[in-house]
C-alpha cells in the first residue's frame, strides 16, 4: 500500500469526513480542523481540485426563502484510500459515500442532523463520556441488488410488530464516566410542518408500547427520545399538537425531550423542555 504524506490540516479534513460523512467548511471550523478560515478554504480547494480528488463537493446554490446553502464536502474513494494509508487501515475499513446523490429539499435536514452529531461528540469529549455508537438515517447496511448480502436498510430503523418500522434521524449510545450506559433516539425537524412532525413523534408510542427500541438496540432501560427543532415556534407548535392528540396519552410524555438546534449545540445535556411542563429539564445527571 502506498502511503501519501499528509499535512496536519489535510489529515484532519479527511479524518473528520470519515467520522461525519458530510461537512461544510463552517462545521469543519467548529471541529477545529483549522484555526484559520482562509487556510481551511485553501486546503479544501487543493484536495478537491486534484486530478484524483480526495474530497468531493456538493453545492446546491441558493434556495428560495432560505438563501445560499453551504456546500458540503465528502470523502471520495481515492481520499478514503489515502486516509486508510495514513491510519494504517485496510481501505475497506474507511467508509466513504458511494453514488453520492443529495436531494436539494432534504439537504439542510442532513446538515442539521450532522450539527447534532457534532454537538453530541463534542459534549462527550468535554464531559468524560464515551460515544459507544452513533448512527444516522443515511447510514445503511446491505444492498438491494446483491444475492449474497441482506437487503439494504437504515442502521437506525426500529422494527415494529406489524411489519412496519420507524427510521429515526439518529440513534446514539453514551457511557458516562461512572460506567452508566444511556441510549438516545433523535429526530431533527426543519420547517413548520407541525402535523407531520407530531405524526412522526406519535409513531413512537407503538415502539414504546412494544419495547421495540430497547430490543432493537439491546438496551435494558427506557430510551430518551429527543426532538430538535430549528426554532422555538416550531417546537411549541409541535408540543401543543401532541398534547392535544387523543391517541397520545400523558403516559408517553416522560419519554420525550424537546429543544431547539441552537440550544442543543450550546448544551446537549441541559435546557430541555417536556410536554405539558414549563420547567426546563436535564437529560440525565452526570
């Protein structure tokens, strides 16, 4: 295997893309890939502009009502091979997106889900927690056209007794410094589709009743279901809608925690809101 010599910034870019799959330049700066924006942009241009680029780029331009969407970067097959050499791993052990197609209308949702992942991993490092596993809805296993592999499915999918399932945006497992394990299921919501948001959250009552989440992820306790919103208005409308649903009784309220994305990025553990309760809640005691 040929090993390419990487600069520190090149290595940090490639390794961050290995972990997070897609990143904007702003997200890379948040991850301290480089301390200087101008240096980061210069290195990104270099690694994506090679004859055999290490990094690919997705740019959807501007969106009506939103403005310009930041470009997202990802590892190419060649970039994954270069990184595998630097990490002394087999190329197959460094994942990269294959057949990359990101639909424009879901692009921001994916980037915001990655914002949540960055916040989780950053908080864990700063607070003595281990991220044992973290999967997002775009992580899949299997292949639909393979005769030897199982059918393609989202890693986060929760199977229900009636043969249907729920695909959370993110499922992650943390272990605290005292050895306490905790499982979380996360839904990230964009825009003001209150009924759609509430309907998706209400589906979890089946998973809760069947203990499907605990079975799926081999967790011995009740999980915490986190709902993250772009802003307060969307959060409050969804809370109100759920609290008024006849099929969503108060027995389900304790499982759900609500927060805005800026709050989540500022403090993952604290500042959560519950259905029917104006007091702020803490996800768990350290």
